[in-house]
């Protein structure tokens, strides 16, 4: 059941107490959802808030990738608020409270780290600890199917890698990177050779197959495909910006240029980056 609201004087004091920490944030959320709170917040539900939760998680990842630590502090706050928001929605519906969320994650962390909080030896490699983590998770899921529990809302590339990891644990995997590369070549050839005779839906499906295998290559290379693509996006943005700057020096825009000139400028930007020793890394986006 929802907890009894604080008297308004106590609530106001807590909301304006900059040193009150987590209780302050929880009270702010409760006030926003109260009958005399914010009309917009009162209208929201799990479904309407979920997209904001995903957006905030991506903004956290973006700040980390850019090593924007001041921004990260703020973005983590935004993401924390999303957890508080969903917990308040649950409490309003009589489902559970924020304290139950905290208890559940605390219990899970203790149970999944017996080498830290229990009697198991801590003399394990990170790889062995990961394997143990997955074993405990599988036991918690019970007799579930191999691919059960991989969240549908994950970014598609990330979900593809997680699905492939699950399948690999039961032996459904290519033995080496070479087979994955061969499959990429095969899928790309099928797509390009058949695109003129396939329906739009079939081209869509074939392209999805190609992307799925590319995600598999990332997994075999131990690369986060989302991070790699973010870095590639940043590189494209940076180099195209250079093209625009150079054209602007002569009073022109890309619309006033042609592909040959812009391609030459692209190569110039690429050469300058190479001369400076710039290279894309997971944190350079």
C-alpha cells in the first residue's frame, strides 16, 4: 500500500533540504505525483515513461564515451530519477515501493558474489567470475529456454550480441572468426545480387540477416558494436564538418560542390587525422 504522505510542513522542509540525499529525491517524486502535484506527472504511467528511461540510459553511455564527467554526474542523476519514477508508479498502484527495489538488488548482488560476501574463494579470474555469474543467473531463471529473458527493448545490435552469446553457451556458434567473415561475404553478395528481383520485404529481411552476422563478428572480436558504431558516427560527423569548413572558406556549401570535390576533401581530412595520430576508440566518440 502507498505510504502515508508527510505533513506538508515536513514535506516542504525535506524537499528544500539540499543535504537530505535519497529521501529528498523520493519526496520530490511523491509530491510530483500527488493530487496537487504536477498535472503532467500525474498523467504518466509505466508505458509513457519507459521511452524516457531508455533515452536517459543512452545519454549516460554517451557521456561516458565522450569522457564528459561533469555531464555524467548529471546524466546519472537523470537515470536515477527514472528508477525513482517507476518505483513511485508501482507504489501508487500498490505493487511495490522503492525500498523493495533496493532490497531486491541488494539481495541479488550478495547472492551473485559469494566470492566477496560468502565463503567462496576470491582467487578467480574475471572470466571465471563471469561464467559463475551466468550460471547463477541461469539457476535463478529456472527451466527457461535458452533465449528467454533477453530484453526486447535493448538496442538491436546489443540484443543480437546477447542472443548470440546465449546460443553460444549451448554450442550453437561458429568455431572461429573466419567462418563469420565468410558468412558476411555470403549475405552481402546475396543481398546485392538479388535486390532487383526481391520484394521490398525480402530485401528488408536479407539486410537484417547481414546486420545480425555483423553483430556476430563484433562478438567474436570482443567489440561492443554499439560503441564501435557510435565512434564511426562521430568520425563521420567530424570529417564532414571539416568538408563544410573548407568549402565555407570559399563562400560555398556542400550543395555548391560535387561528389568528386567532397571526396577529395574527405581524403584530406582523413590524411590530416592520420598525420595527427588520431584513431577511433570506444571513448573517442
